């Protein structure tokens, strides 16, 4: 497996054995693998997701909107078990042709609107409710700078560092070094930004914080990949301060539990159809 003399063949071919932990779901093609409609509840928004960092961004946004008093932000959240391949059912693929959680259907439009990619979902909801996104051009642009920074940067943290440090079948020095360096560089970018600003995009908490916290906040608080010591995250003092401040928000605590089907019983809320589904868990 870790043959240092490996020479790529002239043409790459698919070998299921090379998929590691994700061998049963990864394939080099896209599209539906089986027929299955998505369930649908009674609320305006239907979310199909899982409590991974990309999923949590959206459930935190919904909980923040509800906490702010937007009653029309009620949502049904259904569990998509990506390790069992739920994302390849025909209904899910119709909602997101990229077969990745989170996927959202806004049933208040005619026809219903599908929204996929967590950053697009945050922006869609922020615009729809006119919340968590500054109205002035400069503030809005700065928020979008950081929202898109997250979308471009987190794959190096997740698909790069997290994959090789945590999931790969063996530890390989070259990729772990490469991605640890890049992730530390990213942590330094955030730390410097947070030295000058209370929140990521300035004085106000918003969708940039919601996008970045589930990845970088959980890395810093030690709940992502168990890599806090390896990356010496305590050195990023401003990032630690922000991680604690954002993590202590009630809506963040609630959002983290939605579509979660692991951990202690009290931390699990695989489906959410009403606020009371989370009561007593936070
Ligand atoms: N850029 C996408 C990434 C979504 C993503 O990678 N989702 C993962 C879980 S965190 C997934 O659904 N993986 C299933 C698969 O790759 O088959 C977003 O932000 O929405």
C-alpha cells in the first residue's frame, strides 16, 4: 500500500480496495445508484443532512434564525447516512447532483427551490431572511470574502489533513507534513484576522462565523481529528477566544446536535421536526 517506489500506470483504473475507510461509497462516477424518494415534512424548509462540519453550518444557521424570532425558518431535518450511501438515492441526487450533504429544499417557492453546497445554503438563507449578512456593500463583501475563503480552504483541512492524519489506512509522512503545514498556515490567517476583529468578518457575528466554526472551531477545541496537540492549536490565542465565544452560543450548541447519530444518547438528534426535539439535550 505505501510503496515509496510506486509509479502511476499510464491509465488510472478504479480499484475498490484502494478506497480505505470510504471504499464502499467512493466511485469515479456520479448520479443516482438506486431509486428512493426523499421524505418530506410539514415545515417550509426540508433539510437532508448529517452532523458533519458541512452539515452543522446549516443547522446552526436555522437555529440562529429561529432564536432571532424568524418563525418562518422552521425546518424538518432528515438524516442522510453517507456511510451507508443514502446520498446516492434518486431523490437526494435530484436535490444535489453532487451527492454530498447538506441539501436543502425551500418549499415556499413555486416550484420548490433546491439549494446545495453549504456556502450557497448559508447565503440563500441570509438573503431570504435578511439576517447574519451585513447590508452595506463593504460589510457584505468582507463576509463573502470569508465565506468563500472557508469553501476553498476547508478541503485542505478535511480532505487533505484530516484524511491522511485520521482516516488513511496507514500514516504517510509526506501528505501529513504537507497538509499540517497548510492547516497551520490557515490557523494563522484566522488568528491574525481575529486579533483585529471580534468575529471573522468584523464586529458582527454572521454566516462567515457559521461556515468557519464547525471546521476550525472544532479543530481548536479538540473535537475534530483529535489533532489539537499535534497542531499546537493553543498558540492561536485569538482563534481560541473566538472558538469559545461562538461555541457557547445556544444556537450553535443546538445546531451541532441536529442530524447527529453518534455519541451519547443525549447528544443525538438524528431527525429534527420541532424545537422540542432538542430540548433537554443542550
Ligand atoms: N463543498 C461541499 C462539501 C460537502 C461534503 O463534502 N459533504 C460530505 C460530508 S461532510 C459528504 O456528503 N460526503 C459524502 C460523499 O462524499 O459521498 C459543501 O460545503 O456543502
